[in-house]
């Protein structure tokens, strides 16, 4: 039997070569540095690579696996207590982490959760959970939003929703989903109900915060995204932060197989893994969105990678009842592409985490080490792109109807590439920056985002895209503005006016769901009406670069002349072998 293997992409080889060249440059600098500087450089480099070494079993490393899980019989939830908690009174001889049984929960006396009708609670309305409007919005959510919110497990939510109770359903989660999907409705009367469902969900949320469960965590992420998109950024940031804190409290950051005693089925354990990793990806997107440190760290988790879960036996009936009447499970969607897009988005989020904490949030890193870290992230991203399975491929020659989740995944990738290679504003005055390899990669990713958005519009609506579309559009628009500055171009130049007009049009469409997009759009239109300005001097009230007065004319910490890559340092993102690839999608699977 002949086995054909995919050849290594040229861009990946070039990226590896650049990594080797970067290492050689680092060694030369170490050789020429003084004793104190050499020790600092070597210690910084050693600390950045220690995670790659094989771990040995020792009392120190064993402490990271100490902890106890308390199962709460009064509600479908659990609480994790780590090695420093007040519950660490006994040590287990077993390698697996001990589990506190239900008999040991005398102190945890909580009245059972009851399902209340909408009219029974503050902010109530006439829309009970099975009202026709709610059922319509549930269908809208799973048809248009689910692929971007896979921290909710659709099949088991519908199973419990159909029964009226269960581990994966609550009225709070239902109304949070209705609030998210209402703006997607083409019926203006239903679309106007979004705020009603938001208020309804908020009222339920405050009643459940004392005794949260998994659906509380899921609802907090949905409501947090809604608040951020509606312009209530602080409230949304807090809601999402509460969700990530709950992930730790519930022990979701530890793989369910750790616990010595558990009644959870393999499917239940896999759902917990998916919730954690989807929340992890959401955390990275919010960190990038706001430019803030993340809440969930890879090193504190040992959760296995997510995988595809088989459909439950009653899935075809639930699909026919609540989502797509008359459809079979095979004709409704390509489940492989859907789950694979989540898995690879999680892998991309892990790279984004490194980008955030080691490039943008590291205030004390040596400039040489920072440059090497940026090279490594570039290698990781190109490697991620080259490893995508066929179901997730896309390039400018791709034909057929590509799943929306695949297009969105590539938008996230190219947004990350721009963020990684985008030069700081304080360096715009350097003439070498305009022609650098970093800037060229930014332009290539900009073109890719524009193509992806146009491809998306052929079969889908922009309003269906999740919150991170705001970040995607603003990053693309900022790249166009950067290009105009470097080229000293006029607003009427076709290479500026055409992409900018297109991006502003997309912003107009999504402002129905994400009104906060208006602020970014208006800032761009104000820029169009103003002449080219010194990049270091913005208008009154504009956010400027972070620097102290004495360092205003110095390069930011972590960057020097050598950290700006020159031509040939990094492989171009869209090489000939990648652009010449030809991918086709099966229309039957996507109809």
C-alpha cells in the first residue's frame, strides 16, 4: 500500500529557518555580552523554555495534583478545593485525586433548585420557557449562533429542555440564549424583545449566583458578550470574569478522569471538557478584545483536548422538533467540520495566550528574548495553519459553500497574525518599518480577511457573527489606516477607499446586534475628515501609547532595532504553494 503524505509547506520551513537564525543571533549576543547581562539573558531564556522539559515526579510537582472535589447533591454542580484549601487535612495514597462523597456534605445545606415561571420573578414577562417565541429563538440560536457558542452542548440542552429539567438546562440559560438570538431575527417585533430577555435573564442570574451550576457559567458568558456588544463593557467584562472564576470553583480546569470516585458518564465528562476549553477560547478573545491579561492559564489545567461526542439516540427527534423539521442528522450539517473548528480554535487560543502573556503583558522581558518569543509564536501559527485538516481548509481559490465556522476560524487566525506583526505606533516614523516583512504580513492578512468577509456574505449574514467580529473589523480597518500613513496616500486612492468603504459597510450591518461597533466606525469617519497627523500626537481625548515622560523618545521595553524583522527573517504567510491549493466543499452537507 502506498501512503501519500502532505509535503511540508514552504512557509513553515522558512519560519523554522528563521527560528534557527534567531537562535544563532541570540548565541552571538550572549557571547559578546558582559557577565551580568549574559546571566540575565540566559536566565530569561531558560525560564521561557522550562515548560518544554520532561517533568519528573517529586514532592514539589506532586503538590500540583493535590486537591478535593465536593459534589453538591442539592444541585447539579461541584466545587474544587486545591492543595492550599482548608479541606486539605488528609493525604490520599492513591495517585488519583480524592473525592469528597455526598455523605461529607453536612455543611452544604441548600434548598433544591426549582424552575419558576417568568411571571413569578422580578422582571418577569409572559414568555414562559416553551412559549412559541422562546421556541422560535431557540431554533434561531442553534441555526445561526451555536457554531460560535459551543460552550453550550446543543444535543443535551435540547434533551433537557424537552423534558423540562436536567443537568444541562435552566431557565436562566434559555433566556440568555433568547437574548442573544433575538437581534438575529428578521421580524422587527421579535428583534425588539432582546432587551426584555436580557432583563429577564439578569433577574434570574442574581437569584442563582448564591448556588451556581454549569448553566450559570454558560449564561454569564452569553450575557457578558451581550453587555460588551451593547456598550456596557465593564459589566460584560465582570460577567465573563465571574464565569471564568466559576470554571475554577467547579474544577473544570482539571480533567474529570482525575477523580477517584465519580458517577459521571463518559459523555458527561466530555461535555465538561468542552465547556472548559470553549470558555478558555472565549477568555483569550476577550483578552485580545480589551488588551488585558487573561483569566485562564494552560499550565493550571490538565484537561484533555475536546473531541466529537456521538449524537444521543433521540437527536433526530429533537432536531425535527426544535431546529430543522424534516431534516435528517446527516443532511442538517457537517458535524465533523463543526467540532473540528472548535478543536482548532482552542489550539489557536493556546497560541494567542502565549502572544498575550509573553509579548503584550510581559513588562520586564529582555528585548532579545521577546524577539525570539515572537519568532516562536509565528512558527506556531504557521504550523497551526499547515496542520488544518481538509474540512477546515480555505484560501482564495476555495470553491463551494464553506461552513461559516470555518470562515470565522480563518478570520481569527489572520487577525492574530496582524496583531503579532503590527508595528507599534511609536515606530511609524521609522522609514524601514513601512517596507519590513512584518508590515507585508499585515497587508497579506488584511487581504485574506477582506476575501473571507466577502466569501461569508455570499451565503450568510454578517449579523450572525459573534462578538469578536468587532475586533476582526477594527484590526482590519486599522491596517488600512496604517497602510495609508506609510504610503502617504489620499482617502480617494483605490487601495485605501475600496477596502475601507467595504469594512464600514460591514460595520453598518453588524451594529444591529453589536451597537458598540458604532464607536469604532465613527472614529474612522472622523479620521477621514482630518488630515494626516503625526502618529505620536493624537486628538484630545485619544488614547496614546503607554510610556513615561522620560522614555517618550525611546523604543518601548522589549523592542530594539534588532527586534524589527528585516526581509527574509520570517516566511510570508500566503506563499505560492498555499495559494495554488484547490479545495472544494460538498454542497449537500451544507444545504
